[in-house]
């Protein structure tokens, strides 16, 4: 049922994980049930290093702003900037302060130093430029896409000038108004100017597709990839802002759906260039429909993992992380009738579990769903065992440290 790992550290053998998944999937996803715990980030880092050294993976994608992630990628591939600035400006949600994320970026830079581009590891954020209470202005993505096209195609093919784009965008604080998350009337997402911008963004993205032969000849692979990222992000952000201004009962469901759709599109694009190791919340990577309560309502939508799985099939693999205790968060010893409780009875600090063997061992017994006393931790749903390729179980999670 389990492959046991040395219990003196939070680590797992990537080879044990790979034995549970299809032959080197293009997207290998490791989920986590909570954010910000360095024990889990250190585990992730160790798995990624082994995947690079043993399985030929060259990209890690984490649940962070896709545009900010370009700052990290520039640093790890070419040394642009400093580590401090990269952690501050390259990882969203304030997660650059976590020691595990800092160590990941530091290792990637050291690994790449002196290596040719073909052997370097790459970093990507695959989340949209979104926070739980706000969304970014589409300015960065739209202007970058316009700049890329204006430098390479005839000006008469462009749907607008850069000045017209700037006029329609207005000030960024119009877009980032925090009150708009709870009050749709404070959003500019359905204003006349936002409507014009959605049409222009669509036209710019279409022009990118129409000119593929010419643009590929006039661009480096890096420039082309980033132009596609700008197009995806511009259209996705404007769609997200549109739904922020919605007043119908579907508003919140549409917002979380658009976010995961943006994630999925970014992951599929990354998979086009080679195998990718993905790290995010279990809920974003699972194959089953996701759900949560927000604003008093129960929301249900298809996660990024479900969307990617529908496209890639066996080229997508999902390994979920389950936890025993997070005592500093009030999450104590799990009940023995839950999946976590069954695994907690084992003495090993870290284990890799085959869900199929676990389910077979349970027979007709249906484990209970663990109830978490802390909103920031999502227990493993035993009803989803058949849709998970592997489980990484960490018995006890100790309190995180902040990055030096």
C-alpha cells in the first residue's frame, strides 16, 4: 500500500511517485491541502530536483501570477536582478516570503549557472494576475501584446494604436478597486470602455494567430511564448473583470471558473514545450468537480486539473498530498475512521501511497470525510480516491519559518 520514506525529514522519493503514474506524463501535478507550510514546499523542492536529475523534467509551474513569474524565470535562466528583488516581485500572494519558495529559486539559479539553455530548468506561474479580493489591471498584458505585434506586423493590421489602448485603460486603480469583489457596482468590468477593450483584446489575439508563419520567423521561441501568454492573460483578465461586474446569482461561480480556465490554458501551453511539474492546491489540480462555500453559497466548477485532464488524458497525472496534523493551526490527530486517520496510524513521517491499493484494502468500508477545524486546510475526500494517481502523506507538519 505504501512506499516508506526516511522519517527524519519531509521528503519523498520521486521514483516512488513515478511508479504510480503513466510513463512520464507531460503534466505531473503534486497538490497540497493547504498553503504556506514550508514542510510541504521543501517536499515539493526535493521531488522537483529528483525529477530534473532522473526524469528529464525542466519546468516547474506553481500557483502564482503568470506575469510575475516571468521575473523569476529571467532570474533563474540568466541571473537578471537579485534574489531578494525576484522573491518580492516574482511570486504573488506574498508567497515569496516563504523559505521553501526562496530555496527553490536559489537552487534553480545555481543549477542553471553555466549550463546551455537546452539544459536549464525553467520557472512559471500558472495562476492569473488575481488575488482573492481583486484582479489586476489588464494594462501589462494588453500593452505587451500590442508592443510585440506593432514591432512585427504592418501598422494598418493593428486594431488600435497604443495611445487609444492607453486611453481606454485609464488609471489602474479603476481596475484594482478592492470593494468590487463584494460589490459588483464598484467594478468597471462592464463599462463601455471595458467592452471596447474586450473587442480589441480579441482582435489582437486573433491577429497573433493569423500571423503565425510570419511571427514565428520574426521572433525567438521565447518572444513567441510570451506573446501567447500576454494574449491569454489579456483576454482572461477582461473576462474576469466582466464577471466581477455581474449581478446575477452565477457571478461567483463564473469568477472561480474563469480563474481555473486561465490556469488550465497556461498549463497546456507549458506542456507544449516539454514535461512540467506542477504544484498547487489539491482543489485546483483534482480531476473531479471542485466545490466551496463563498458568500453563503455553495459553488461548483471544473478545476484546472479537470480541464487539463480532459485534454491530455494519460499525459496528465495528479498526486494529492494528505496531512495528519498541523497543530499550530489547530489541526490535531485525525479520527481513525478517516483516510488521514488510517494513514496516521503508520509510524513513518512521509509515505507514498497507491490509492488503488488503499481502496482495495478498505473493501466495503467507506472512510469518513475529515472535518477540519481550520478553514485553510482541506482534507482528502475519500470519494475521490479513484480519480487520484497517488497520495503523498505527511504525518505531522511543523510550523513554517520565514525566509531569511
